[in-house]
C-alpha cells in the first residue's frame, strides 16, 4: 500500500520535474536512484527502514514507469 501510494505520487510529479530538467536527465537520475535504493536494502535493520526504502523505491519506480510505457504513439 505504501509502495503504491508513493508510486502514484512519482507518476504525478514526474511530468513537472521533467519539464524543468528534461526527460532524458530525469530518466537517468530516477533509474540510478532506483538502483541505489535497491542496493540500500542490504542495510535494512528495522521496520522504519523498510518503510523508508518502500517509499523511496515506489517514488523512483513511478517516475521510471511514467516515461517507459512500451508503446510508441
């Protein structure tokens, strides 16, 4: 539930951020940060850290999903 909520926020805000810094730059940054968050799962030690990782990964994954839809219009 937390992951889905932050994923929704990432999808909504990614358009505004992309208008400022550009789509390729945002895609590269979001993909790199998603990978770093996944690597951060190594250091999980409490429930609070699991929630923080879930929120961060949900947000950055939402940004990545917003720009990659698999179809060309």
